[in-house]
C-alpha cells in the first residue's frame, strides 16, 4: 500500500480520534472545526475521498461522514496515535491495588487483570509463563462425609480450595499414611514432570490410588506452567459496535479460555502487539487485541493485554499496559 503523505496521516488521525470518542461518522467540517482550522474544507474533502479509495475509510451513507477501516486502526495503533498519560487517580489506584496483601504469584496476575480491566473498561487478559514450578508440600485434611481438603504448596503459590473423596471408614492413621505417600510422590517435583509420574506408582499405594489420582488431577488443572487470567468479560456489552450474538460468542470464548493463549502470545520479541479484526483476532470479529510483554531479569515471562471494540482508546490502553507491566516486572522480581 502506498505511503501516506503527512497531511493524509493528520486527517486520518483526526478521523479516528473523533470516531473513538463519538462513535459517529466524521465529516470534513468536523475535522476543520476540531483539528485543522487553517485547511480548507475542499482540501479536507479531497483527502477524505483519497483515503477512502485507498481503503482507510468508508462512508456508511452518501451524506454521512467517514468511519475508519481495520487497516486504518492498525496504522493508527502502530504509528499515528499518541500515548495518553495516566492521571494521578489512575496511578494511585494501580499502586493501592498492588499494595494490598498478595499471597502468591497467582494473586499478582489476578490483581493485574482486574486493574487493567477497571482502568481501561475493556476485557483484560494476563498470561504468565513459568517453567520452574516445584511442589514443596502436599497435605490432605479430613473433613466430613468422606471428604478431605487438599492443600498444595509450590515455590510460587498456595492452592487450598480443592477436595478429594476418602474411602468409607477412614481414620487419622489412613490420612497420615496418605500424606506420607503423596509427599513421597510429589515433593520436589517440577509440575512439568508430572505427566510421566505414573511409572513411580508401586503396589504399596494400593488403597490410596483414588486419592493419588484426585490430587494429580487437581495439580494438572490448577497449577500450570502457562496460567491465564481474565477480567471484565461482560464489558463488551457496554459498547454499541457489535451485535448481541457476537457479544455472546465473545463472552463464551473468554470464559472458556479457548485460544486466548495464542491470541496474546507472540513468537518474536515484540514489545507491543496489535491484532485487529477477524483476520488477526480470529473469533473476535469487530474486536481489537492489544498486548504487551512483561519480564523478569530481562526474560519475558508473560503478556498482559486487553480485548475490546476496534474503536478502542488505544492511547490509554498502551499507557495502562506499559505501567502495569512495569509494576509486574518489579513485583515478580
């Protein structure tokens, strides 16, 4: 696609800036009044026609103004937009949230997801990659009705809200033996190794197999080398850009986590990533995905991002992600 002149870029930026705020087509008179008072309306109209022919703008109706296309938003997000400094209120909110009691790394990324969603008012996604999760202790605590609470402590987090079923007539001696066997099996092991742990099971754990399988399932489902957290799934309903069926599909996909990993992951060392429309964002048609990496000791350990309407406030999103990722670098370090 041909390189845009400086004036065309200025006009395109003006159209997108106004459309993000108003969600209504932008006219040449709007641009003249709000952005370029020294340029004639005829010149602006001519440039708008050229931008439309180049695929950057469209005109819903003959008498209406123009609206940006996906390629216009892509250019805007990568080149034209200006980052919007966070307000003192934003900064204070972020710091206060991160200063609250945080028990483990899972709490950190949950906090990050909530902060990003609260401040941007879009759906947030935070991905943590960690290949060094080691189990330190496994403990089951007998409760009632043949049920035991499972507590799993790793070098990164504490999991304490899962349960397994005990056999009828269990006593404390049974629980003590089960705890000893579980720790023989799991303590000191990297979570990545657990897929091949079956070969370690010997006849001596007969009678405890159901508990062992239950604990193994809890670990596999809740302690993962790639942990992904979302927040603000229903905020897509706050925006008029999509239809109700699309919104339902969006919410369902977010809740199931399907494809979110690949959506915000990048294969290269890119700092910020922008994916717009169905061609880039897959199932999220009429949506944009902006993500940023965060690091620990110079190594990328995850990405944080937002999913929202194509008509999102990219400047504010960039500033929020940049600041939150810096806070994650600091906290995880």
